[in-house]
C-alpha cells in the first residue's frame, strides 16, 4: 500500500467516528435543551448555586463571545463563560453544561493534577499547534525529511495535550453530575438527560484524541519507520 492509501486507512475511520459523535452531541443537546428543569433555574443561576456552595464566590459568570457550545472556564481569568443558550436557558442541557464548566472551576480550586499539567504544557502546545502544519508542508514540498520529523514531534505535543485533556473533561463531568444531584438541581428523571448530554460531550474529546493518535501513528510509521514513499 502506498503512502496515500495508508494515510486514508488511518484517517477515514476516526474521521467518520468524529462526524457521528458530533451529530450525536448536537442531537442530544438539542433534545435536552427542549426539556425544562423543574426548579426553573437558568444555566447561569445553576452555575452560581454550585459555585457558591463550593465557596467559589469570587468566580464570576459571563456570557461567552462564541456561539452554542462555546462554554468554558478560563483558569487564567478565573472566570466562567457560558454561551447564550446555556446562560439564559432553563433546561436540562443548560444545567448540565453549566455544571460541567463549574466542574473545571472546582478542579482549579482543588489543584487537580491533570488540570495543572494541562495548564503547564499549554504554552508549548500553543506554539506547536500553530507551527507543525507549516513545517510539515514546507518539509513535504522541499523533500526535507528532517523538517517533517520536527513537525511530527511538534504534532506529538499537540496529541499529548489532547490525551491529558481526557481525564480533565471526564472528571469535570463526574463532578457536575455529583453537584447537580446532591444540590437537588435536577430530579431523578432529569438526571438521566443530564448524564446523556455530558456523556455525548465527553465522547467528542475521545473521538478527537483518537483521530489525532491515528494521524500521529501514520506520521511516525512513514517518517520514522523508513517506509516513506516519495
């Protein structure tokens, strides 16, 4: 099998999986956005409740500048950013997503080790993610294998970041479910819908990491394994 055929073998399956998981997430969130929470709290109000119950009174909640699913916790600013559908929404999905982001704030406050590791390597990842593809293209067109290998090493740093992200995201979801359950922010029936949203969201990270790993495996096989076809 030539290099191009090998690339498609490594690329296509995780790409298809990624599309399927994204579709699943979109469908699940869409469905649960239509299910109102019995307590009537908005996502921002639910997030505030969880933050305050965990003594995180100083963490502000702001509207995210992006669109749907742009929700995030910024550890540098110690601020929670919620997209409009989550910030204002009074649904099972908005509660689950808001609680997940609060989970990251709790991780930060408790010095959760995987999150600290992710933050520590972020500067290197930011450089690598903005550089590796350009070095790869230059190396490919100039047939500079050494430059390509440097690009692959930088890409490996990006993949490492995605792998470290997995336990951070799964733990944040675990904390979110525990918080909304113990604080009575969802009923037993709503708990199932919240879990579905968080599971679908977590699987997007798994699919992304798998795609990155298979791509890295291809690069290593071709450019470090001596089987490159020119």
